[in-house]
C-alpha cells in the first residue's frame, strides 16, 4: 500500500501542478468573478456526478479486493451508463442556462468535462484495488498534462481563456477515458452474467452517501458565490486552489487504504489508525503557524495583488486539511470492516453541517467566514470516527 500511495500521491501532486498553472494563467486573464463562477460550476458538477455515481466506485474497490469480478463488471457497466446519461442531461441544462445568460456558453462544456473525468476516476478503482501503480498514476498525469499542454496552445493562438480552459479539460478527460477502456480489458475479465441493477445500486447506496459527504467540499465556491457574490467566491476559490494538492491526500489515501484494510486484521488497522492521528498532531503543531505567516504572500505571488484578501481564508483552510486526511483514512478502514452504514450516516450529518457552515460563514464574513466554517466542520467530523475506530478495533478481553 505504501508504494502505491506514494506513486499515486506523486502523480496527483504533479498533475495538480499542471492544473494550478492553468488556473494561475486563467486568473491573470479574467476577473475574480469569472474565477469564482468557473470554480462554482466545477464544484457543483463534481457533487452532481458523485451523486450519480451512486457509490459504485467504492463498491468496485471492495468487490475487487474480495474477488467478486461479476459485481465489478456489472458496476462498471452501470457507471458508464449513468455517466453518459446524466452527463448529457447536465450539458443540456448548462446550454439552457447559457441561453438564459446565467453562465457563459463555454462553461456548459466544462460540465460535460467534469462528468467524463469523474467516470475515469471511478474506473481507476479497479487498478487501485489490484494494487497497480502504473495505470492510476499514468491516467492522472495523462489527463492533466494533456489539458495543460493544449491549454497553452489554445491561449497562444488567441482562443478566449474560458473556452480554452473548458475545452482542454474535456479533451484531457476523454484521453483518460480511452486509456481506462484499454486497461480494464486486462484487469476485469468478460463475465457471462451480470448482477441486477437493483442489487448493485442497493449495495452501493451506503458508499454513495459517504462519497457525497467527501465530495460536498467541492461545492464550497458555489455556496460562497450564492451567499456572498462571485467576487468573494473568486477570492475563496483562489485560496482553495492553493490547498488542492493537499486535498488530494484524503481521497488518494482512502482509495489505497480500503482494499488493504479489507484484508487486514483489527489489530493491524488499529495500529495504522493510531499512526494517522499522531501524524495529524505533528502536522498541526508545525504547519499551522507557518500557514498564517505565508498565506497572503503566496496568494499575491501566484495570482497578483487583486487576490491579497485570499490570504486569510487560505490560512484557515490549511488548518482543516489534516483533519480531512484523518477522516478519510478512518472512514475507509471502517467501511472495509463492515461499518459502511455508520460512515454513511456520519457522512450525511457532515454534508449538512458543511453546507450550513459554509453558507452562514459566507453570509456573515465572506470568504474568511466560509473558510472558518469549513475547518470547524472538519474538526468535529473526526471525533466520532476516532471513537468508533477505537471501539471497533479494540482488542478482545482475555478469557477467564
């Protein structure tokens, strides 16, 4: 797991640098309001297509780890259908919003791009569960490198920035989709039978609730835009983009941990859980003060003086990252050991609390208030997970 996690993190961090470069170039070419609207559309689309994933990504990972290739093949088939069906509907809705002058036409393309990209991420559950390193890493790098390279070409030949960003996002996602189709032929055999859709979606429901609770974080820019305006959303989005490389850790860690934890003993996962919590304490002790000192200069350096006010929101967002990492790791372990319903219920509570905290924070104190609300919810989300983890993996009492 350690080598796979390291490979995935390295690939995701490098890919995120490509994506960050895109955003920096875009931010210097358009207004903060345009950045806020773009980030809001991406976040809302990611949440939408997490809902229409129906938890199949986690079900695929767990089923593959248990050798149930019939369920894996069935879930892959259904997730492909839902991606293109709901992606087409969302694209049509985006076209309608563009016709009504609510969003630019270019952002309709961005909605479809997110749908395809999410489908590729679901398909990566198979090589992740198979403890493969090349396929997941190369997929991530291929998508982002394609987007970055084409984006610079498109901007260089005079294509408007928003159109260049949206179109290259889609082309990068399609590149990953083609690659995933090829490697799935080798990792998942062609099954003669298929599980009924009702059975597959039923098994994935609890995982879907948890996945949604994790992805709900990407709706933050949309909420800030709704309650504090697109300019505030642009400042908040600029701050959150700086944290994106760190936000990759929870999802990557969870994807690596779940199949391994499904094969591990309670004692082994207990040791891992303790290590994660200890790392959290060290990171907070050493990193939080540095974040508050460097946040504002970093925002000015990356985006320009117009984004100086994004510094304080960035500092508060950085504090929440270690708690998000701990929550993702403990949730994956609990899911692997049959506690998916508890994780789903807690995830639902977290999602509601997150939306409320961001909304109230943005309404009362703009992007800084939203960042404080986000971090507060992450902190409180860890407490019940730690308690449940301690109870589930506690050593059995010695017989008398």
